[in-house]
C-alpha cells in the first residue's frame, strides 16, 4: 500500500484538472489519473477541435451566402487533410501542457486504468492506493448500439481523427453531435444522412429553432430521416449497407462511413463500482 493521498481524481479532463488544482491549493495531498492522454474530451476530442472544423465550414457558408452580392465563391473549398493538420496543431500539445501544469502545482500525475478494489482502496495500473477521498470525473462514452453490425460504426473521437472525409456519410441519432458534424461534412462536399428514431430531432431544444435548423439542413443537402431506426449494417464491396426501418417500410442506404451520434452514457465501466 502506498503513502495515502487526501484525494485521487479519476479523470484528467477539464473538470478533473480543475478539482485537482483546487484541492492541492487547499493543502490536500492530491493525485490525478487517466488511462487516456490528459486534457479530456472537450480539449482533445470534442469542443475545441470541433470549433476549428466548424470555422472552416462557416467560411464556406458565408462565401456561398454572399454569391452574387460581391463575393465570388467559385473554387472555394475545404482541404480536409490540411484542416485536420491545423486542428492537431492545437490539440497535440494539450496533454503535456496539462500534465506539466498539474505537476508544477504539486499534483501527482498517474497513468493507467483506475479500479476500486474495496470501498476504501483503488488500483491504478497495479498499484493500490487508499486515499481519504476519490472524485470520479470520468465523463461519458458513446452508448452501446444494439443492432447487428454496430461494430462498423465509428464514434465522434474517430471522426475527429479522419485523414480524409468519404463521399457518403450516415450519422446515427438526431442529437447535436450528429448535426454539427453533418453540417461540417456537407460543406466539405460529402453526401450526408442523419437517422433519427423520434418524430423530431434534438429533443429538449426549442422546437421552433429545431424547425429552422432542419430546414437549413435540407437546404445544404443534409437528409434528416425522422421516425427511422437502423435494423442492421452489413458490409459491401464499396463500404456499408445501412438497413432501415422507416414509416414507409424497409429501406437501404449505401454509405462509406457510419458515425455514432446517438447519445452518451456515464463512463464508469472500468471502475469496478
């Protein structure tokens, strides 16, 4: 058993890092652990890289809206590979910078999977600790998809690491992740479909605003299929065949890429709770 900490924070995203810095500033012996690079979803795999991609899409959209109003948008396009390299210029330094700041503040930085071995002990990569407190800040992960062929679906993290964007993309789920990525992909030039099982996408958002968004989506070529579920995804010579159950019966969509945007659940599976 190692020397005790007052607090071990499990999860080195923005919430966990903030808590660890505040705790050590209050005089607590503090450690933080993550099995992934430090920085968390927002800085590495979500909000921040997405904003850079979105900015590229916004430039294309603004130029298109100004066509015949003094702006010639002919030939304007997104080079996805260059845009991704630009994005990584922001995200790649984050883990080392976050860990360096934590260490300089006096926080012990640990790496590996954290699993409770008893109500008072936690194992981190084979070393057992007995802290006075544990703060769980592990965030969320994509919820499991229950249809055959779900292993063919990539998640949003993988989407943000694509070196090229394929021509035909299907997004599973009508949430904000699907809509944000779908609009980016449409501006790049992909043919995009969103599959949503509900009567209206983006449940929980203002219905009038959602209606405006769905109309705008259709205008830029995003095909939103409501009251539609996926029965299965099969492999084909050219990609994937997405088998659908629609209000009008069975239907298929051919896709080069299928992306998970159907919600997230707490990321607790490895904690042994």
